[in-house]
C-alpha cells in the first residue's frame, strides 16, 4: 500500500537544518513559527545566552572595569545559571576569569597609585566612570515664549 502525503505536510514540518543538510522531520511546534518543540527550546536557549552575553558586554565595555561592574556581571551570570541558560561548566570558567580580573584591579590600583599618587588614581577612576563630568554644563535651548494677544482696550466715550 502506498502512502500519499498532503501537499501541506512539508510546510508543517520543522525547518531546522542539520550540518549535513538534512532537515528535521518533526512537526512544527504550536508555539514557534519555524521549529519543532525540541529545536524551538534550543533556539530559545541560544537567544537567552546571546542576550546574557550582550548584557555582560555592556557591564564590561568601558575603558575601566570596576569591582561594581564585575559584581553586576557576576550577578547576571548567577541568574543565568540558576535559570538554566548557562551551563555550570561555562559559569565556572567565567567565574575564574572574573576572579583574575578582580585581582588585576587591585594590582592596577597599587601600580598607578605608587606611580602617580592616590589622588591621580581617584581622578582616573572618576574620568572613566563619568567621562563628561568636567565639561561645562550646556544651557538648555531657548524655548519660544508663547505669544500673547494684545489686550483689548475698552472704548471710552466721553
């Protein structure tokens, strides 16, 4: 007995393509427009990891990385591991790198303070945290005052 497939069947299958150009044959998930339940979950995890990476990159993107920046990045890492978005092994590696960064902050502070003085270190940190702090404040743009209608003068008959 031969089996005939509906014309719509290929359109209702998962559109995930494997490395060897085979396509997944599972039906699409009702909650995802392209993938089956398994690949939709993998896609969601991949997007969560990418968002985590972007968020951490924002915390660590400045010229100077403070202990507060590292604390913020580590709290995001903790949340991502707890939610299952980051594998514990990856988190362990990132935690080790963060520990090394914390140690280098202390060494950089000592080196800079010894060379240029503690006040210069504080100024360098302030310049990195608030780059525009010494710029003169800009005056707000003048706004046009509302035009008032001339007051009506009463007609006086004498």
